[in-house]
């Protein structure tokens, strides 16, 4: 854990700039935004311990109820985490799963992380019956099977278990050598030469799961930890299935978020809905 970092601005008399008692915004909202601003501007970094409620009370001149409401909102948003007996800490940023057909590398790069992969296996074998139905091939037909660890900023975030139909990608092993997969995303391999496939759309099913012993060891989390499971089936423009992938993500590093609009197409009412799985600490 990092040491405690004081909230900005510097200590002084009276409430600091940013908390305006004459403003229509509630004080808890203003306090929440002040703490969130410090996190965004890196005055508070992941792992830093927030000041105690008493210290925040003295600094901002607000009640404990106001402080607790602000901190509860930040905890609900995943910006901070509470550790029993130790205090409240700035949470590590989460990767946000968005409803676009992007590779893991494209997704995390767009959010400021550095992606990398570790190929656990790349083999050709008989496709399981349930995957065969998704890929629209006969059960037991040959298919490329990949198992990869997904990393962001060198931290393990998820595990990808992928089947690729041989009837689409062909028998060439070279594009799927671990060294080639390490250099870029799987989608870059599929869309680049010699395969030059067009990936057009996908279907995803997202659900909650818990980490069994094997998955927990690979993901670096305790057995029984909550994880996010994503099942993706990717198609060409001609609706030909190319990829069946099961993605497992560590709950405290990954979240699903989608923007919702009211029916009617007015575009004036929108809200953000998020489902988070928080690993017990």
C-alpha cells in the first residue's frame, strides 16, 4: 500500500475552493467531485490511502454524514475501496468492456493501458460439440484452439479460450505461432495477410462466474473469486462464424458498462448502467 496522500488544495482556514455552500449542488456531491478530481489529476494515485473522515471533516468543514455519502458514491463507482481495519484506498482503474467489436489490445489501448499477451497453448484438435454448433461445423472437425493470458500494464486481467474454424482459417500453422500472437492482437492476425479475413459483427453473452482452481491460478486470484465471463461468437459479413471465444476477466480489474436511452429516439434522456463484480478483500 502507498502512503496517505492529502486531498488538495493545501490546508487553510474555512472551506477550500470547490465547496460552495450557496451552490444548488449538494455538499456531498461537491466533495465527491473534489476527490474524483484528485484521482483524475493523479494527486491521489491507485493504492494511496485517503485521509480519515476526521481529517476530511477538518479540511472541508463538512459533516460526517456528508463525507460518508460522498465516499459511498465513490465506492459504488469503483473509484475507491475500503479495507476493514486499514482504511479507504484509491482503487486501481478498471478496464471498461464496451459493446463494440474490438480486440482486447484495441480496447485497452483506447483506455490508456499497454496490452500484452501470453500464449499458453496453440494447437489443432477436434472441436467440442457445443463449439461445433456455434461454428457451424461437424462435431470433432479440426479447429485451431488457443489459450491466452491477457495483460494490461503487465498485470493479468483475463484469460481467453478460443476456437477458430479450420474451414475458415485453413490449415496454415504459421500465423498462430506463439511468437506471432505475441506481437499483436488475434484480430490483427486474422485480418492481416495471409488470412485477410473480414470480421464484421459478433454476438456476446455476459455472465457472472467464480474462479475454479485452474482459472484462479492463471488469473492470480483466490479460488472462488467472482469473475466476469464473456462468450463471443464473431462472424464475417456473410454471417460465416469465425471465432468462438470464452473470456474470463478478474472482477476487480474489469467492468461492463453500457449507455441506455429511453425509447422514442429523442436522445434527451440517457443513463449509464454498470455491472461490477468486486473481489472480496
